[in-house]
C-alpha cells in the first residue's frame, strides 16, 4: 500500500508542516469515502496541481439530518485506500468521529445567504455541518489547494465563500462532474437505487440537458425552463422531486430573467436515495 | 520605525509563509490598538516564546453591539506602532474594515455553551464577532502561538476552545492581567473614566481580592462570596453592576459548591465605561 494512513489531528499537523517546510504544495480532496470515479477524478486534479495529495475519508455525522442516511451511508475503507493508493495519492487522513468531535465540542462555522436555497432549504443544518468539518480539515491538513466536485455545486460555492471570508490561504478548485455512460452523475448514494430506480434516475441528466438547450436556443424565462425539466422528471414512477431550480451561479438566488452565469439544479428522491445534479449555463 | 506594517491579507499570507519556510516560529498578539502596558506585556510574552511577533491592530466592528462604543473607541496608530516597535515586535498587521469585511461577507464562527454566561449574556453577538475575527487573524497570520490577556478571561477561554474544536494548529497562551498601582486592570476603556469614576473603579479589584480571600479562608458558598463583593462595589456612586459571578474556570458555568478551579468575574459600568475584571482561585 503506497498511501500513508494518518488518523489523528496531531500527526496530520506534523506531516503537513514537514511537507510545507520542504517546499511541497499540498492538495486536499475531502471525501466521505466509498470512492467512485468522481472522487478519483478529484484526486487526479489534485495530483496535477500539487506535489503531495491528501485524501480525507470521514463520514461527517454533523452534516446529516436526524432522518437522513448517516447509519446506512456506504463505507469500504480497504477498497478506498487501494483505489487512491493505485492512483498515486500520498496520504489518507482517516480520523475517527471521536477525534473530530471530542466531548465538549461546541464550535461551528456558518455561511449564511448562500445556504438559504436549494439543498440548504431542503436539509436544514447540512451546510453548517459541511463548513464546520471543512474548516477543520483545512486547519488540519494545511492544503494549498482543495478540490471539490461540481456535482455538489452549492457545497463548492459555499466552501469557496467560507475560505475567502475567513482569509484561509487555500485555493478552492471545482472539478467537472463525472457521469455514467447514460449521464447519471457518479454518487456514493447511487448504490441505494434499485434496478428500476437506476433506470428512472437518468431523467435528471436528460432534464438538465433539455433545460440547457432551451436557454442556449434563446429561452430567457426561468419558469418555462423549470416546467420543461419538471415534465421530464415528474413522470418517473418513483421520482419525488425535492427541487428543480434555475439560480444565479454565484449568488444562488432565483433567476427570473436569465442572464450571465446560470445554474440549473435538481434534487430528486428515488426510494432511499436523494440524488442531486446540476449544469452551468452561460447566457448571452 | 523597526516594525513592518502590513495592511492586506495577501501580503500577510506571503510574509507568514516566508517566516514559516525559514523555520521561524510566529507569535501573534491580536489587539484593537490604543495599546497600554497590558498589551505590551502580551507582546513581551510572545517575544519570549517565538522568533517573529506580529501585533494585529484592528477595531473589529462585528464584536460591538448596536448601542456600544464602536465609534468612540480610542485609536492612535502612530503611537501604537512606536510602542511595539520600541519593544522589538516585527510586524504590525493593520487591515482596513473593507479588507476584513468586503462586500458579500457572510461567514461566522461561533462557540456555544461557553458564551451563554458572563459577558456573553450581557453582550449578545459579541463573542461570535470575536471568534470570527480571531479565526480570520489565525488564518491570515498563521501563528504558532497567540497570546491573550487573562483580563478578558472568557474571551481567552472561548478562543482556546475554538482553536481546539477547529483543529487550528495554534497554541493559545493566556498572560496575567497588568494592573495600575492601585489595582485597576489596564484597559483601553479606562480613558472614558472621569477622575471620580477612576477612583471608584478601584472597587472592582478590591472586591475580587476580598472574594478570593474568603474562599482561601474556607468559604465554600458562592452566594456569600458574591454578596460580599457586591457590598464593595454597589456603594460606589457611579457604579452600575452588570454582573458579579462565581463560575467554574473551565466551563464558565455558575459554581454553587466551590471546588477545583474557580473564576471570580465582575463587569461594572461607570458612565461610558464598561469595565471587566476577574481573578482565578484554586479551591482545595
């Protein structure tokens, strides 16, 4: 196994200092494990722009709501370590829940405004859990660059704002979504899908592509774009739509007249799986 | 002037990286300026334990309540720079409000529990402003050690918890309170006191010493200690008591049966000045 496994904050601090003092650029890919090709592409991006790549693997309890899938969340550490080792990552940072949230843990990091819409509305407290854990990971791993996926667009934008607002000296890189052959975005939660749901779930990507095409062909009314996307997803027998939104890609506020940079974003439940996906569109 | 003045996040990040890469330990003393002997003793502590000392000077608007003294807060940058330069500090980090809180700033760092009592109750939002700005300063200056004063005991304890909870690799040092000859704790806000109020304000220290003596002589009932301290402060004609409390020195929760480490803490208004002071007592 080529990857070093570090399990404590103190050892990770020390390893980060050693790398930095020898002039090496540190890249961080934060994950919740059960890695798929999407994660691996983030690792590849990190390997391209930094000298030492740390992959953190931690299923972060504080970003799950009380009725969400924390206990069911898939885990396979041995497989994860082999995958990132084969790819050439240098360190796996794998802290325990007790290491991350010891008794008496009472601190939180929050980004307001950007978290009011989309998944922030659907999952109260979720982004505070994300920004808190990422602030901890940044402080522990001391990366020069951290790589996040476009699939979790709101998360990436929120983290970029946190890093800017708190003057963290970390470049936040956002890498393209990796998809299955039929367009379904890679996600650890895809394992929850039955064969039938898996088939229906391709509607997300089809809806996004249709919405994008409408805008590219001149449509400027967000409501009409949403209606067309709705008509692709809603007929799927197991689809429960959480949201279909057209928002400003920077502020994440609802876009009515479309201009500049627009994010089409969807969240849909199929049985136990809540899937999200999105696409960026440049308008005129 | 021997001290370098740095005014932007980017330049401070760079200077911090240069110091760290050459193996120098960085000390940080965060201040709101208008420096007195208390601040200077913090700088001296930092000089003792680190190689390069950064003094930040920033009157942080977000830690003042709407009816508090932000606009009146005393400022004298030239004098401050001369004082820390004479002492041998290396860098003054003096960002503008726009540099610290640019348009679209929406992130906060909060420590719950420890901020429910004492000044946290009297000044809602104050500690969130403190932890947010200190998180920013830690990320910008990248210190190995940061020095805070025991006079602001709750602030120091809250910041130590924040640093621990967020895995910040910063040692939080707490240095003893520096006092005038008659016991009044040094504070930039002492300039608000009229001559008569200045005289009355010595009651804070006398009350704390009396409370401490009672406990050292065996008193274990917090209520009795508070009553005696009250009787020293309340008779002062201009004193408006904000709180007189006896709390656990770690958790800052009210101590009823006194044991272990106890903090006696007072906050009293004299005209425009809200003064705080405290003393630590080891029980048994």
